């Protein structure tokens, strides 16, 4: 998938976010270049801050059948500065064997 197409997909996915922070997570198989799973911020169970949300990273990782070191993660934040995974999400990312994470955003 070309970079421009990937950014368009990320923007479309982030637009679906159900909370104020519009984030998309795209998992890509680095051998084939194909998108394996996507996720966006959703309303969910109460987190440590007392807010109800499920992060885009977790939504995408739950769609993957098993951990793989062949995955690349792209995190995209719409309308604001870059975002990095929280501590809990980083634990999941490590558990899934993901070593490459790219962060991007779009500011309007």
C-alpha cells in the first residue's frame, strides 16, 4: 500500500473514533505490505483515569489471531500532535512481538 493511501485509510479510520481524541491504529504485515487489522478509539470499560475508553492499539491487536514479529504498527492522530502508546498498550505491543511503531498526525 502506498503512503498516501495509507494516510487516507488512517484518516478515515480515525474519523470513526467515539471519543474526543481521534486515533487510528493500522497493523501491516511487513512481508506483504498488506493491512492485517485496524482499530480506533472506542467507548469501553473504565480505565485507570476513570474514563471509559478502549485504545485504538488494543482494538487492532485484538483482531490479530496470534503474535507476530512480522507486524508493523502505524499510529495516526487526527487534528493534533503525535501520540505515543500508553504504558498498558506498550505491554500489549511487546507481547505481540511488534518492534516497529510509526507515529504520524495531521494538523489542520
